[in-house]
C-alpha cells in the first residue's frame, strides 16, 4: 500500500458513514475506500449478467476462493430487495468522479458527476427505498443492524443521528448574537432592552444532527491473550452477552492446523433461569464471525446442545461469507472448528477441576508460610464445585449425548457420597477404594437425606465402603450410558448381584448354610407373593432391616420406575412391559424373619403368618422405594394387626346406641317444672 494515495485531511481517514432521509425515503452509505473508476463501475456493477456475483458463482463451482469480502459487486443486486432505484457515486484517485444509476430493469447509466469531486475518494451508495422497506429510515433500526453485524469492524462506522433536546430560549439567542456580533451598538442595546422586558422565557425544543460512532467495541480476540487484561475480558463479555454479571471463567485461544480461527469462550456467572425449558430447540450462544463480520449468532453446529450455556465469539478467515445457511452447515471447516471448541471447553473445565483438587490436597497437608501464600493466590481461581452446582446437569447430559467425548466428560461429573458432604469425582472415588473393591457402588433416589438412611447402605456402611448418592433424575440415564469407568463397573446397591469382594471362606460356608436352612421359608414366601415377586433369597446387603426388594441386573430400579411414571406423556401399558422382575431379600438374622419361619414351620396355612408376611412385603416395598400396590389390601392387613394387638374377637361394627324413652320423659318433666317455677316468680 502507498500512504500517499490516502491524501490529506479527512480523506486520510478510512471510515464509513451512514445517513438516512425519511422524507426522501433514502438510505445512504459512504466509505473512504479506494473507490471505483468508470470501467470498474461498468464491469463490477453493470447488469446482473455482468456483475461480480456471476464471477463469484463461477469461482464457487470451480472450487475457488469463497470469500465475499473485498470482491466488488458480489451480492450487490440484493439491494433491489428493498430499493426501487440505486445510485452509486464513486471517486478513484486514477479517474474522475462518476455516478452509476439503475432501477434493476437490465439497464444502467454511468455519467460524470456534474458537481465534480465531492467525495474526495471512496464510494457512496444511495438507496431509494420501496414502500415496504421504510424501516431502514428508522434511526433505531439502522443502529441496531450496524451494532449487531458490524460492531467489531476495524474501520470506524458513523451514523448521522437525530437528537432532540430542550434548551433555554436565551441560549438560542446568544448563539444568534455570536453570529451577528458585527452589527451596530444600537441593535445590541435594543436586544438588551428586549431581554429586560422578558427575563424568564420557556425552554424550547431543538433538533440537532450529529455523527456518532457505532462500533467502538474493540475485537479483543484478535490480540494475544497475554495482552488482554481481566477487566477487558469482563467488559467484552458484558458487551456481547448483555449480562450484568461478570463471567465465571473464560478461555482465549487460537486454533491452528487444518482450519485457523480465533475464539474467546465464556462460562456465565449464573445459569439462565429457563435453561432447560426449551432445551432441544435452544441453539448455541456463540457468535460466528468471518474477518470481524458477524455471520450468525445462533449457529447450532458450533457447539453441542449440552454446552449451549457457553457464550463467546469465533472468528475465522477460512469460512465463506455465504448467505446460504445450508452451504455453511456443509462446510467441513465448521465441523473442524466445532470439535476444537468442544475440546477447548472441556480442557478449561478440566483445568478448573485439577486446580480445585490441588487446593484441596494442600488443605490436608501441613504447609509452611510460603505454601500458604501460594494457596491465597490460588484461591482466586474459579471453583469447579461451584460451576458444577450451576451447570452439572449439562455435563451429565453430555455423557448421555456425546459419545465421542464421553470419557472426558466422565472425569468431570460429580456426585455426593456417604463420605463427607462435598461433591466427589469418579477418579477420587477410585483413589479411596480398598484393594479388594473392584466396582463403583452407587444408589439413586429422589432425596439425598432419604438415600443416606436407605437400608441398601447398611452392609456397605458396616464395611466402610463408600457409596455414591445420586439424587438427580438424570443420574439414572448417566449410569445407563456409562456402565464402567477406567475398568471399574458402576453397580447399583438397589439391584441384585451385589458382591463386595471381601468375602472369606467362612462367609461363603455361612451363606450356603443359611440358604439351606431358610429354603422352606423362601419357597413359601415366593408362592405367597405369586405375581408380585420373582424369587426370595437370603440377603447379603442388609444388617438391621428384615427385608428389601431389589430388581434385576438389567432392569429398571425403583427410582427409574418412579421417573418413568412421572413423565407427562408416559404410557402405562408400555410401563408394565418395561417393569423389571423383583426379588425379595430377607435378613435371616432378624428376629421377625426367625419368628415368621417358626410360624410357617408350624402351619403353612396360618392366617396370622400370612398377614405378617404380607406386611413384611409392604414395608420392604416402601423401604426400597416402590409403590406397595393396593392401598385397600394394605389397610385391611393393618386393621387385622391392630385387632391382634388389641386382642379383639372381631372387627364387626358395634350396634348403634338406642336412646331410652325414660330419659326423654324425665327431660320433659324437668322442663315443665322449670316453666312452672318461672310463672310463680312472675
């Protein structure tokens, strides 16, 4: 480039100016670029058949340069969607100023500007708007469009804005006096006399026009991350997101390799209140730029749905500035950029999690003063636990939806456990596992406090085994899509087949003995509960509770059945098909089970024994999180239990009480005596 070609004064400023005239129904856009010669106007604008658009389409078919930026005339004829007539005035340093005019009727005219060189250098496009396009003479609408699509253009963009304000009348007269200060003293005296006659004057409305710059926000993503301060990152986030809060964390990077791009990704300070109200129809909140020109701000292919809370910008020179959404979606560069954005986002979360882990480990060690100072510095780092409290459901959804990044996401999910009140990762859980433990144990439910007191935890607590507590409905879907983690299987304590792995030979012999000893009771209970449960076995998971109900290894748990039933569009008939077979486990060391075995051995048809067995089933169903079935049958059994406890012969209703007639006659006589006494007193 040759700096001398810029000229002097205002011509040196490379800028754009936009103005409008509602009365004339025109919109004017002017730049101080290199301008066009007469031949450029004819070759690049001309007619549609000879315009730059045709050349662009030919290049596109041949696999040439897809960039629209810097190509004269490309897309120019779209102006006739809003304009009946277009007038282009242009001045190039190598030619005179010419005016190109056309009404899109396959004809155009090019003539030398009779007013001479009024532009200095550059091009001015004047649109004579159609009746249905008068919105582009609305100041707010024009400003909104410029700020949305060209907010980060390097060259200044000015809008000729109309402002109305109230001013005192004397201020207006002072301006008039300044213009006429060369008039005689007599006129000045007359003006002073007029002011004296009317000292107080009402303010009056004044309309002014000023050039206001619209794109003063810097494109900080084009700079090196080391050159941008935290305050600049926060200010930029608030500018693009319209959020009043500071971002929780961010990452600024440059993608290189097959596709080059720059990006800044932000995690918001708080999740939106309606983040999951329309989850499957919510697009990414990333703004896609090509050379600082906004292409789309709702392009769903850049980020998967579960990361739709991420905000920021992506700018690439390798993408086409195409008006076709389909062309952009099919462009392989978009897919490459999308993969890198997801990887960078997960790397940011991983760094946050690692920093929190190091900080937690430091708290457990004896530190000297120097290490304490380092801890204070690191305390400013964003807390991953706080992030997970806000956006943990999104990460869990990622495990379900994003199979390609499932292993990365599995390291980022957190759960509560029976060891402490803090969230724990699967990695930290495995680090605390005893050598004999081979599986990761978990228990899912709808309430954390209920889970902590579940009978399924009794044996695990007795052995000191840590159990993950999953109180989020989505956790059930997570473990279905994540059957194992780094070689350890995730096993539910509410399903059959649980083995802790520390059994001794004596434990195995005792188990065989109990199975043989209580086989009769198990068979009797299985027959009694026909249609309700599949089998009855001796339990190895409870210590204090007489019995629990578990489901099959590959069936729905009680919690999953509850979730399925609560769905608004659930199908009850389909639910019956999907319900898993239930197994009753009995605690043979519990006195209720021992006494029930005695009653059964004495008389298998004992109604009292059957009622106790059914109550055992009902309480096991409730304790295990299931619906216990028919409430009428349950209440009848409870009434019979009360009958036995109160030693009642029957539950038949007592006869109604008949009021004796003598009492009625005595009451009538008493009333008569009272009335006679009152008459005597009178």
